[in-house]
C-alpha cells in the first residue's frame, strides 16, 4: 500500500523497448518465470493485461516494456505471497481505464489504498501483481518492480533489507536508493524493492513465481566476476546455440532463484 502513496515520486517510464539496454556491469532486467497448471489460461491472462505474445524456437513468452514473462507447466508448491519474491509491479498510463477493462474481461481485480493503485491476480490465484498509475507513461503498461520480502535476521546490526540491497548492487550493479521506507536497487528496465516480512519466507523455486532473470552482456566474463565476488553458480555458464543465447544460474543468499541470459534481449 505504501507504494501507491509514493507513486507521484516515481520516475516516468517512456521507452517502448522490451528488455532495456544494460548498465555498466552489463546487466538489465530480463524476465520472470512462472509455473502454472493451466498454461493457456495463464498466457491469456498476460495477453489481456497487455503483453504481446512471442516465441523463439520452442519457447513461448509475453513481451512487456522492461520485462518478458515466461509461463511453464508445473505443479506450484505455493504462491508468490509467502516466498522471498512476494509480488511484482507494473505501471499503467490510466489505472481507472485499465482496471475497468480487466475486470470486464474477467480478471481478478482488487482496489488499492488510493485511486492510483490496484491489484490483479493470475487465474490460479498464485501470483499477485500491483498496478500503479503513471500518467507520463507513453505506452499502456510497462514493468516497474520486483518486490522481495524477508524476515529481518541481518548480521552485525544491519537489517536484512540493506544487506540484500548491498548484495544486488555488488553482484549486478544495481543503484542503491530508497522508495519511501523501502530499500531499493535500480536496474535498467526496473527496480528491486526490499521489504521486511514478519515471518520467514520460502525460497522461490517451485512456487508460482519460480525465478527471476537478468539479461547480462558478455555472460561468461560476468560469471567469473560474480564468482570472484563470492556468488556461487547453481548452473555453470552454458552455451545454447540452438536458441542463440548463453545461460547460467544462481540463487541469492535468501532463496531467490535467478537465471542469467545473454541473447534473450534479441528474441
């Protein structure tokens, strides 16, 4: 709810591009990967929300300015709420029009704390999306943020949220800041927000929101730098010539599964 009260302070998003150009470390927002029992219903939800359907080889996905959404068939062990990645957020140019259109189309909608905020939920009820109005937007909808929630078990007197902020800044080159009372890291294409949970939160793998992804230029060199900085790869640097990309993976210290790609931005 705090986010809706702060929307007037947020930067305008005007680009029509999908994945943004990278920062100095070669990183930009990439994708979010969801698990769903009914993949067709999930895809239709994201199309109704404003995503453009696309495919690359055997892979289908939805394009939004700033992010790609992938949906894989699976049996999610739980929703995004209760996991380290609690929800994600998008901007719209006109929230009244957007929410009205989505409600009429049968989407699950909820009002927010004010007239410039609302929520929608995937058909299976497992992934919640916050919607904020940004009247400076030059497109109907664009990606805004990933919202992390973790219990405050920080070390040496530091809150966990500030430690997450420092880790993502160190590994991915996020620009540290604050959005209201929330710690944040800004990346091309979106923002990472770090909030306190009153209870421990579960790792993302196997949940409705299974993992997040970053597009990384010169991924092999990036992986070497990340390992030198203390990150441990779950999946080593891998070439996938059949898809025209390279791939790697890691899990952050709090349980967020992260995929790293170089080449997906061209899809």
